[in-house]
């Protein structure tokens, strides 16, 4: 298809980028530190690291890794929330030539064990709050080095001691744990400061991240994202930002979404390090009152989030009194932005809520609306060097305004899935990534999503795969049959609904949910349980999830 979307590009945005501009993320990062050394890079709970300090600490971590038996290409898991330790660990790992495996700190033991075994990680950086989970699975993994940190370790002596004391003794957020030979992250950096960092040659096709996303078999699989993939998406985002980019030192970015999520990782961390911005890390965005109090301290330029985050802020007392005079971009992604939320956001902040779209497999951005454009319900225009094609089930391209599967081609598209050749094969029509989303392109080049081909349940921007939830629920001895589907929810967009046929007549929803809670992260937990005498099936016995989803939709409209 002709790139009809180019006619609607904002003035000054290039049609194409050069993904070879940098050989690696390590090179991109080192250039930023040299250029912006005197400027603040990351702020968290009142403590700030400058680019020069981040350069020094990440270099120290990289040197420590090199002397600890880790080699270029080895995988390292980073299991941290939004705290200052995250960028130190991230950029230090890349400078040592390692592959980063972002790991959700809220994983259950089952989920953590699968990811660590699947990627073959040899090291992990983990916040102490969750070390007890790692302890349960560690003997069954290839992990050789465990680095543990506390939330307050980089907040300064007085503040750090207070934060760590309160978490441990007042809020009791640190369950007991014991891991032999665990290394204190801060001590490792102290040792690394006295070590020489050996030069590492990274190429654009070397792997930067194994970024996990859901699997059709019920187990998460890793998208293989190269340095070229990630640099391409950084440069694509840079192009889109240029018409609204403010001068230093007004480039203040608010990062509430977790950095282990691909959206926040690229859109907030990598892009704005490249642009020398100051990143305000929000460790607990669920505490909206504290979040709003933090926002009042800064005249921020950029805020990203999912629909539920924007809606939560709008419903928090005091949000309307924030100074929005510096806000140029409010970027919504991860889940559909609701029109009513976008309208209210514009009324309160004076800024458009700009919807973007992408996947883990596209690093993640593929389409973004022009920031100056009023909310229009579309997922935007294909970004620089990106092509969108609407195709039927045979892989044939359809015309504008015809509905089919949205396919993506561009330098940000993943290499494939880690050790999953069949999954990789099924994910492509030639060199076109099949997204599983159904939609169309209009005559102006705007892309619209109409439905999802896959059965993914999108809870507050996080993918939940029915097979995984069903597999856990089915392990309960009282369950005969089970199906997990999406149910509309005002707060989360969608939540998990379970349809269950009982084996044990005494089975209750409370008992089943208690069972699921032992193996599923919070956002994957079913929120509704419906008991049925039978479930709808095809003639070969496959449960018809779509029929169950339709039933729920009819209930909502009744």
C-alpha cells in the first residue's frame, strides 16, 4: 500500500529514520552522558542522579559484572520497580554486553521460575521486598549471581535509612528471605568503582532485551529485541516529539508506568535519556494522592500512561490544581483510550490525550497520533520508517477502509521469539508482523482497531492470556471445565471473567479465587466467576470463548 499517511505527518517529522545512527544502546547512552553530564537524569522520592553520576555508577556496575564471571551475551534479569537502581542496572548491563531480561517484581514463584529458566539468566538484580519469591525457585534456575537492593538505598543516608526502616518494621513489606552468597547491589557498585571496564563491541544485531509477553500455550514467551530494534524506536519517537520538544532544562518527564514494561522502557527511559531529559520516577502510582502531590513539585513536559491511570488522576482531589503550563504531550497507550477520559483530560489540563499503539514485538511503538490533533478514536498514523498493511487470513493485502488483520513492517519489529521457531513462524506473513488486531486504514492513513483476533484480555495495559489463567484454575480439584474471557470494566478497561463447570458441587467462587491467587499476579486474577452447567463448544469440543464474551456484552447492554 502506498504510504498515504505521510500527507498527514506533522511539519518537520521525517518519513524515515536511520536505525544505524547508533551501533548500540550503550553507545547512545554514553553519548547522552557526555553531552548532558551536568544535568539531572533521574529523580525518585526527592533524590536525584545526574547524567554524570549515572555514567559513573553504571560503568562501575558493568565493570563488576565483567569480573564476576559474566560474559557478553549472557542474560541478566532486572526485577525492580521504578527506583534509581533500575537505570543503573539497565545501562550497566548493556555496557557489559549483557542481555537484559525485564522481570515484573510482582511475579508469583511459578511465573518467575518459568521466565528465569526459559531465558537462562545467569544473574539477577532484585529489590529485597521480593527476594523471598526468588528464594523459592532459585535452585531450579541457572542463576549464579544474585544482587539485592533495598528501596531506599540510593535516596541519601538519612532519607534512605528512614524509608528502609519504615518498609521493614512499620509496614512490614520485607518477608524473611535467605539466599546464600547474595551480593548487596550498592556494595557491588563500590567495588566496581575501583575496577577497569573492558571495552565491549556491540553490534546493531546483538540482542538488547528478551522482553516477555504472553504465550498462546499459556506460558510467557520472549520477544527478541535487538539494539537496532530499540534504537530505531527511540529515533522514531524522537521524530514524533520534535515539533513539541522544549529546550533544556524544561524537558521533565513523569514516569509512572513501570520501567520493566516495554511502553515505559522505550517511551520514557530510552527516548528521554537520548534527549537529556529529567525523568521523575513514580514508585507507587497506585497511591494517587501521593502521585498528585509529587506532580505538584514539577512543571513537567511529558506524561505517559494507560487509560486507567489518566482516569485515576482525574478523579483524585487536587489534580485540577496542578500547573499544566509546561505539559506538551500526554501519551496514552497499552490499552484503548476512552473518549470520555480524553475529553475530560483536555478540559482539565488543556492538553490533548494522544493515543498511540504498538506491541512488545514492535519495541513497542508502531502508530501514534499527532500530538496537536484532538482525540479521534484512531490509534494514529504509522510512524517514521513504519508500514501498516491490512491483510486477510491468506496474507493478501486489502484496500483502505477494508477490515482485516493489522500487520506491521519496520526496523523496530522483533527478530522473533526466543527459542520458539514455530511461534515465530506463525507471527509473520513473510516480513510482515501479524499483530492479531483487526482493523482498517482510512483514506487519510489513520489506523483504527475494531477487534482483537486473539483472545488476549487487556487489563490496565497488561496482556493476560486466557490459557494461562485457565490452566491455573483447572488445577483446582473442584473444577471440571473452565474458560477465561474479557469482561468490560470501567476502571481497568477489561478484567478476567471465569466461566466454570463444577466437578465438586461444593466449590465456591471464594475457594477458586484463593487457589488462583497462589499462582497468578494481581492483574491476571479473575474478578468475576460464573458457574455454568455446561460451556458452549464447537463440534470438535473446543470451548467457544467468543460466545461467552458475547453473553457478557449482552448483559452489559441489557
